[in-house]
């Protein structure tokens, strides 16, 4: 089977699977190129309220498949950065479900998601120092914002792998689950996500990511959406809210 990214949508959640098991789900040049175009229609689809990124089988992603990257070094890096930025800009909640190795470009993709849930035994590594590569500035800033300067420097300077205990302690992951329990927890949590107001989530995502020029935009969206009125009414009536923003 050719290395590929596969997409499925069920219960308002899109699942993107990194599928290159022969090379521990390493990302080929074609896979990097395809990700932005794959995400665009999901972002525009009102039936998609959240997105999960994961790897086929027992590995999340072992990084870039160097053997398929024929472009000059700068272009190779640009492919990964464009994919990472497209994932980070996805306007709905995103969650990386991580098993096994999450290394190099895989760590870039996981960090670009809003949240990361991992299975016990997962291993994380940011490995450019092993290859003499300058890690992209945008990726370095995102990693630093996630785990803090000291933890980011440890990962980048050493290229050493860290386990889920350390990843959880530093903020590289948000939750760790026993083997066999990750899918259940991801399904449970995404059900919660899609039941909440996308208006709140989309605005909070932009604000948390540092946007400072959209306060007026989101105030207007809130006034016209009906989500606030529905949320208050549902609370007072003791029922589940039926939010409609983005549908």
C-alpha cells in the first residue's frame, strides 16, 4: 500500500490517519504536501466539529521519510512547516492520539494540535540535533510555548526520547492512558467537544494562540449566533444545549 493520509468522518469528528506502517508512519514528501489540501474541506464542512490525528497501528509518526525527500534541504523543511501551520490554523478543536513513537516531524504535527492524549509506553523525541538540522523557527516557538524554554531546550539540544511520564509533567501531552484505553477516552472526549459551542471553541483557540486583532470579530459573531441564548436557556431548563454556530 502506498504511504498516505486517510480521512474518515463519524459523529461529527474527522479522523486523519498517518498510514505508512512499513516505515513506522514516517511522512513522505507527498504526505506533507497533501495535508493542507486535506484539511481545507474539513475546516469548511459544517458536519465536522473536531479533528483527531493519529497513526496507523502502534506508532504515531517516526518523522520524515528522508528517502522520499529529494528537494533541497530548505524545501524539505518548508513542506513540513506548511503542513504543520495548516494543522495549527485548523479552526476547530484538534487532538493528537499518540501511540508508540512520536518523533521529529511527528512531534511537529502533534505539537500543532490543540491537545495531545497518549498511550502509556509512547516515546517522544525532537531530533534535529542528531542530523545537524536547524529546527524551524515557528516550530521552535510552538514547542517552547507548549512546554516552556527549559524543556524545549532539553528536547532540542539532546534529541533524547522522553517517556509519557516526563511528557505529561512538562505539558507535552495532556493525558496518558493505559494500553487499550486510548481510543475509548478519545471517543469520549470528542463527544464532549462536539456537544459544546464551536463559537466558544473557535474564539478561544484564536485568543489562546495569540491573536490580538479579532476581539471585534468574535463579539459580532457572538451577538449574531444564538449560542449564548441557547446555552443560558438549556442551563435554566436543565437540558443539553443544542448549539448551532457553524452548522
